């Protein structure tokens, strides 16, 4: 199985945890052949013996840590190394303790060695992976153990997200071997070890996985569970479901079973109830016979008892209509890039609460488990998105991409399946779903997602023309992004209401599914003013929001079930970052509307894409000023006027629904 074990490492009475955060030794492989690290086997000896090293913080993106512009835009292999001393007691009972090395995420491709022995490789950022390193570390107890991690951020048409490497061969313009990475997603491709690296232990026979789903039957909360054990077939289990305050409310012994709670305290979203995010704790105890010995393991998972249902016009949580009033985020901040940072996490949750936001989408990739834990605990509802972003080319919809996409969904669901905060999976953002191969592609990805997790609805976020979206028939909820008066009819605030109304009616009449306005917004450079409102001023951002809200207020009484602003905070993009995706789809829509009745239209799509001049796609779109400024907070988390507008609105919406 790819990726990490399903249970996130925790300190328990039977498990130890050692965090390996801090400064690691680091080198980017800038050699001409780009793979000297492998050719010269840098993992065999301490890294400083094969060349110069610098200190690099973990977790963090490496890009913004130094003053070196070539490291900021580096594409290829970077090498990290750390020596760690593991606690002596991990070896006292050698061979009774299992030692596991786990990486919370590394972007994009990673290979890991311990004491020079390769232990795991993993494709894909944003998700954890791990390796059992017991035999290696137990071979030399008490000696420092050397962990080497090589990370490569090169994207291909078959990675998620996809990208292409373009060699620029005109030697009158570019040095020999010059290349750039092109991507069609709108955030900087930060790279490095982004989330904590830990070493943890379990007994040799251990609880491998616990799956929990919940249901309500009258006044009974039903907690269905399944426990899988590895390392022994002779074992017994004891399960206690406890209230937050400690009282046991149900017990079990079987590996698969149902626990019943009379008059349960339900998990409610933030602002829908005075105790949002109520959690029970399912403590699982294992006693397993291993040869002559007894192995004991304990693991506790938080459980939120709640249900999710989708009708043709509503999203129900615990049977009550839920309206998403929230944000789209990014994992992004000064200096650390996409690296996990507790101060930033705490600040962001405080801002979400201040705003009265009850939800967010993990645009455009799975967020850190540490963030997800807080969503569970605070009752922040999450649309959990996989890194299927920037899928704009036909080759992103072939079998190789599909096979990887399915694995990514498996890894994501394995990680987040027990989280009450996660109410829906999003399998992609703004794919070119008008291309014919998107039909089978999304049919397959969505069916696979539902087969692994039949309890949650599935969506993807579209900016395609409603009439030609080949993926929309398979989703449970329609999520639409639109930027009226920004990318279309730029500067014309007066067209927003008409166009937004038409957008909603078109989608609803075609699919009869509830709709979320999954993105809308405008860039505002903090401190830039203009009245009458002109684009990029704070006033214009506010004006766009207000025009959208007028229509949302009408449509939320019908079938619109949510609004997520783009974006929570300003974030970094590529310097040549573009709105290519928007321009591209706008042009396709234009072509399509003129030949709408043409038979066999869909087979023309690739030709239409090819017909869009490359200049229109890539060169005319220098629209980013030190990143995307559609945040309602700055990158440093200071509010722009739009934040106050949303704050007033979200608290009002919350009061109406509670
Ligand atoms: C979108 C994308 C998002 C961009 C945003 C923008 O449609 O989904 O990733 O950042 O538009 O600001 O262009």
C-alpha cells in the first residue's frame, strides 16, 4: 500500500513519538546532470562529505529561506539529512518494538534512506508516507541513526498537480540546457519537507487501522467501527467509547461492531450549536499473543457523531440544512512557504472564528493533519480536496494520470476518513472537464472515491461551460467558480448580478443538484484606494463581493447551498503566473457558444484548445503583483475592508441558521 499507515502517530501508553523538526543539512543538486546525488550515492556517507551543505529548517519550503534566487526557483533533487539518537529503551526489548519513520509530506517525489539503506519512496506532496525501520535501527542500537531524504519537485503531465518541463533551446537567448517548469495552477510550487518528520514506535503486534462511521436512528447515535490488527492472529480487543469528559458510554470487544449511544451529543458545525465540534473518544486496546509474549497496544480516535445527506437542493448535516459560509485557503506564508507552522495555524483559526466562517475548502490539496484536527475540534466543516489542480491538457486525462489519481484518493481517504469535519471530497479543481476524456476520467475517479467511502458526497470544482461539463453528471454537489467583472467584463460591476443569476439557473436547470459558489472574488492590493471603485483597489474588491451577495441572498433560498470566498489570504504565485486557465476556458466557451448546435461538438474540443493561440494562453497575462491578492486578509493576516464586509455577512447568516 502506498503512503502512510492510516493512524496518525500519537503518544499513547504503548507508543512513543519523537519529532525530528529543526535544522537539517541540505544541498540542492545543481550539477549539470542533475542526478549526481544518485550517481555518487550521497546517502552512503554524511552529506557534508560529498560537498557543501547549508542548514535548512524542517518543516518548511526551501524556496524562501536563502537569498539565492536560483534556490528559490530550483527544480530537481534537493537532499536533506539529519542524525538522530533514538531513546535507549526502544532497544531494550529489541524485536518487540516496531520503529517507524514517518514524513507528514514532502513535495513532490521523495526517496528516504536510513543509515544508507533505502526504506521508502513516495510520489505526491501533501500526504504522509512511512517506513518500518526496525531492523535497520536495531542493527546498531545506541548509535546515531542517519536519515537522508531526497526530494524532487519536478512535475510531469502525469503528476498531481501536473506540469511540464520546457527546454528553451535558442542559445542566442538562453544558456545551454536552460529549462523552465510550466504549470497551469495559480500558486507557487513550493517544495521541500513541508510537514513534521517523526519516528514512532508500536508494539510488534499493533493496531493498524480503525475505521469509524456514524449514523443516527431516532435518539440513538450509532458508531460503526472496524479495527485491523497486524502482527498476530491471536488477539483480543477491548473498546471504550468515552465522552469528552471521560465517562464511558459504550463498550465493544469485536473487531467489527456497532456502539450505541442514547441521546448522543452530536458533532455540530461552528455557530450552528453552542457546543460545535463535540467529540467522543474511541479507545481501542489490543492484547495480542506473539510467540510466548503478550503485546499490548492502545490507540484512541476522536469520533464526531454526525450525518451528511445531499438532496436535490440541500446539504443536510444531522438532518438540518447547512449553508457553507466560508473561505478557500492555501497553506502559504512568508518565509516558510507551505511549511507547517503552529503560530500561523492558530492565527488562521482565530481569524476564521472572528470572521464567522463555518467552513473551508482545502484548495487545492490536502492540508496538514494538524489543521484537520482543529477542524474536527472546532466544528469547522471541510471540503477535502485532492491535488487535482491545473489539469488543463488532454494528456492529463490518460490512464497514467488516472491510475495515480486513484492512488491519491486512496491515500487521502485513508488519512481523513474518520474526520467528522470532512463532509465532502473534492477530486479536482477546474479541470478541463469539457474535454471528452474527462467523462470517463471523472466517472472512474468519483466511483472509486465512493467505493472506498460510501458515506460522503463527492464533487469537483468546475469553471467549465455548464452545457459541456463531462464530469458534472457524476458529482453530488455542483461547485462553480466564477469571476464576473474580473476575468470576464473586467471592471464592469454592473453585469455581475445578471451573469451570476444566469450561471445559477443554467447549472440548476441542467443538473438539479445543489450548488456551491466555490470561488468568487477580486484582487485588492492592500492600501490601494479608488472611488469610484477601480480594479485592484480595496473598494473594488468590496463592490464585487456585495454584487455577488445580492444574488446569493436570493438563490440561497432555493438551491444554492454555499459561498466560499477566493481567498482567505493573499498568497504567492509564480512570477509568470497566469489566469491561463480562465482565459482558456473563456475562449473555449466563446467558440462553443457560436457553434453550439454543431453535431459532434464534443469531439472538436481538443481542436479548439489547439486553436487557442499560445500567446493568449501564456504571455498576455501578467496579472500577479508579488502573488495573488484576492485575499480578504493580507499574506501577513491583516484584514482588508472586504474582511469586515464578510464578517458582518457571515455572522448574520449564522444567526439566521441557528
Ligand atoms: C481560480 C483558481 C484559483 C485561482 C483563482 C484566481 O479559478 O481555482 O486557483 O487562484 O482562480 O485568482 O485566478
